[in-house]
């Protein structure tokens, strides 16, 4: 095994470049032979410097990774184990997945379910975990398939695409909200029963609007979240997990106290290991592998700078699997 490897390293907010690193540069409980990573909105912000994602410099970028354990100093994992990591500080305060070798804290890693390949695990990645955490939150709030539809905002993005698919697989009627009407066939293939233009919801008015949705998965924030929340029916819930449109939320308590609507915060950054294991097993059980292949594409790590511009510019459809060896 070579002592050196290539990695994408951030040395400052706007100083990101490929470097040759050595194993001696790494610290952590597990040494992993990284097979794949993925492209998330956070990765785009980190690579372009458009967002303050990285909290410690220098750091290897990439909030997702999947690969094989080469060395372990803990009993939980042994060499040969297939593992994955999402969030938990990877690519932010700890070294991330845009590399062929990485050492990580054991707490940040879970085992890959037996039925998932490495590439499928990273086609899901943080986006898949987040979408499943939203679904679990809605289910635990009492939501089940019924006559009213569930709306997914930012439906053509990574989290949105997977949320549409996962909800449809569980029997929900899904409305996909998007600002890209040309992607209607793609969204219907994922399982959406109807498509709503983003502008229709974004321009709606009123703190308490006509009841429309059984619930929602919101990935965008801002006026869209406020209006979806105001349109949610009695006893419904909105799982909020993103802010690709805005971090602001200007609303009232009326849906809470007049309709018993729940606003559920969902974070994939630090869920417990037990919850991560549950979510990943549900993903392995619920996801249609053929659909997963259709909603993703594979790109080499060498294209990461162009890809980062693409995702922060809102031009990525679905998921991007990153081949870290190319």
C-alpha cells in the first residue's frame, strides 16, 4: 500500500486545490480505502468558497465517503468492513471524502447495509440520509398515506428527488414543487403524481391559507416554506431540512395553534448512530435501484470545480456520484 495519495484540500476559505498527501498526515480510529464520495450543496459551497462550511484548515473536503476499513483501533470495526460516513464533521472539522485514503473517528462511521453497493450508498449519501430522516420524522408524527398529497419542495435536487421517490414508494401521493418545468417527466418517473411550479407557491399570500397538503418535505426555506406551512392541513407536519432559497422564515403561529400543524426540524449533521443505522437500513429496503441509477450520474473527482459551480448555481438534477480515483 502506497504511503501517498491524492486529496482535495482546503487551506483557506478560497484556497482549495489537489495535493499529494501521506498517511502520516491523517488522524483517526479507522483508516479507510475510499471508493466513492458524492456531491452535496455543502460540498459546492466549500469548494467555491461561497459558504463558510469548513471550520478547521487545512481540511480534506467532502462530507460523504464510502469504502473499506484497512486498519482499526476500535472493536466495533475490523479490516475488511464496508463502511460509510455522512456529516458528523466530515469535510468540515474532520477530514472528508474527496480522497483515496482517509482516517476517521469511529463515531462518524456506520456499516454499509449488506444489500447496498458502495456506489449505491454514495448515490444516496447525505441527501438520501436526509430524505429518509424527513420521512421518519413525518411517520413518527403520525403521517400515513391518505387522500391529501404530500408536497416536496426543491424536488429536482438531491434531497428533493430522493424524498419524492421514498414517499411514493411508501404509498404517499406526492406533489413535486420545482422551478424547472422541463424536468416534469423526470419527477413523474420518480413517483410524483402532480407537479406545481415554484412561482405558484412562492407568490401565495396569507398566514393561514386554504388547506392543501397532508404534509411536506421542504429543502429550500424562505417564502416557499412559509407558504407550504400555511397551506398544510389540520394535524399535518412539515419536515424542514434545507435553505437553498433562503435561511429566513417569516410566518405566524396560526398553523400551529389553529390547525395543530407541526414544524419538524431535520438535520443530517449529527443524528445518533442508532438513528443513522435505522435510516440506512430503511434506505436499503425502500429504494428502487433502477430509479436510483436514473436519478444520478457519475463524475470524476477531477471535475469537482465545475461541478461545485453547477450545484451552487442550481443546475444539478438529482445526485452526483464522485469517483475519487479519477
